[in-house]
C-alpha cells in the first residue's frame, strides 16, 4: 500500500512542530527518547540541563515533551506500546484506549470485515487495533502533524503494510472500496469539550450519513450523547472498562441490531442488550440486597433488565440502585448486603459507625449532594471494621443505607 499520500498542504504554523517531530525520529532523537524512557518527571529540569550539554536544545525539549506524552499514554496503550509510539497532546487525549479499540475491531473482524476507512484517525488508536485484528485500513486525518504521527505509529508497531495514512479532509474521501467505515469526530475545540453533536468535526449528521452509505459502519460518540440524537438505524453500544464508562459507539449495517441498546463491560467482554427501550421498572422498599449497575448498563438504559433478572425493584424511580430480597450475582452489577437503613442524618451515622467500630468507610452516592471526602472527615472514623454507606433517595426521601460488598 502507498503509505504516504499527503493531499492537504501543511499550514505554515504547523512547520516547527513537524520539524521537531521529524528530528525526534532521527537516530539522535531516538537515542534521547530511549534515555528518557524511565526518567522521573520531577527531575526534568536536571535532565534537560544534562542533555543540552551534548544535544541541541530544541531536540532535547522535543524529546522531553514526547517522553511526557508517552508516560501519559501508558494508561491507554500499556507501557509496551506507549514507549514505542508517538503522540501529540491532543492526539493522546482523544485517542481510543487499546482495550476499547480492540473490542470494536473484533466486532468488525467477527463479521468478516477485511478493510475499513478510518475517518478521523488521530494518532491511530483505532487504526492500529483494526490492523492488529487483520483488517487493512485507510487512516485519514486532515491535520498534517497528526497524520505523520499516525504513520510513525503504524511503522513503530510493524503495521505499516496494513495501514495507509492519508492527510485529507474526510469529506473528500471515496469510501466505496471499503467493507466498512469508522468515524471518530473531534469532540474538542479551542474552548474544550464540545457537547452539541452538530458541533463535532465533522458533525454527527455528516458522520451518520457517511455511515449509512457504507455496507457496515461504526461511529464513536460521547457516552453522554442524548438518546434522541441516535437514529433508529443504529445499534448503540456503551462500553466500560474496569467499571468506568469510556465511550459509546453507533453500529450500522448487516450484523448489527438497529434500535437496540447494548452495554459491554471490559475487560471481560460481558455484553447485555435489549432490542428496544424497556418499560419503566417497579419501585419499592429497600430489601436485604442492593445492586449498583455498571455505568454502561445505566447509560444504555438497561437497568430495567437487571431489575427483572434479579426479581427486584428500584429504590426510587429516579435512582439507578436496584434492591431485592434474594441474592443475585452478575457481571453487570456490584452487590451489597444491606444492614441498616436510616433517614439522612450525619450525627446518627457517626454514632452508628462508632458503635460498629468502623475505621474504613466507602461512600457511594446517587441523588445526594454530599461530598464523600467531607463526610468521611466528619465521621472521625476509627476501628478495625469496614463498611459502605450509600447516600441516596428512597421513595423521594434522603436516605443512608449501610452495608458490605457481597463476596
Ligand atoms: C477524536 S480524534 C480521533 C482519535 C482516533 N480515533 C484515535 O483513536 O487515535 C479526531 C480527529 O479528527 C480529525 N478531524 C476533524 N475533522 C476532520 C475532517 N473534517 N477531516 C479529517 N480529519 C478531521 C482531527 O484532526 C482529530 O485528529
């Protein structure tokens, strides 16, 4: 494949950054990056002074900046890849983490997709995962430096035969030769995060139209996207990793279920789906057990499904805590045995925790404005035992539920 195909002239303002990046990829730059691999950011000034004795100052600054970005990228890409890859500040911020990108690539590969047009590829978080799933990728970004970084990443991970990087506006790309399209619009502008899907670059409506033209497509969106912004043609999937919701993706085409909502939990890959929005679940008194659904389940509006599976009810119609009298175990919830239920009252809670000799308190809250740190400070905890307190509303009333995680 032709790996270098720059169709957008570089903006002059971008030149110094591109020159600095090119210098980093020389043997001298690579040697500096290798030296800085395990450096302590607190000693950056000392490292800069030392390295400037033997290397040009500009190269040292570029290497220190890249070393910092690599350290930040470890959380998304793991140390092994992050220390071989290259980043820009926006690129690392906006890149898809490997776990989520690999999940998405596996869904495409499982349906026989062999080629994908990755529209808005950034530094290549998704393109790399797609290539590792054996898919050949056209990776497009209109920012010249970002496209160069994506190309360098494909080479650094030995995936250059599967990834063609093109610097272009995605609206100019003919996607007809590809089995599928993936779009990850920029959701950050000069003033930070963009919440209006029509202000994304490119806008969500353009991305959805591009998705509908392709045999199959995926569109990455913010997890908080209003459900009304999701068209009936898409299957919507919310993905959490380690209990934190990372993103939502809209799937289009054969093999996906239009109108369905799905919650997928990584790293297990456990996935829960309902063909259409579920009816409102029942609400009732707090039972022996409390279940806290994973954030992806909540975002996908699948709490009613959990209520049905555990034969339970909500503690309040507006709160995503599920309660039941029977013990239920599932990857989609964290379960707790409830020992006490009290109207919200700090003094009573303090007395109860002292009586139970609670020294370690986990504070969970839904529908309460209390700050967990402040609460813990006021409790003056001491003792050998631990407990969990839920600050919430039960049938509209501010309530404290005390309990312990189920094994
Ligand atoms: C959210 S990032 C993509 C992150 C990528 N999926 C990853 O995992 O690394 C969005 C990218 O879209 C690019 N972009 C925005 N509008 C574009 C357009 N009209 N054409 C091409 N690229 C565009 C930005 O330069 C940015 O790099």
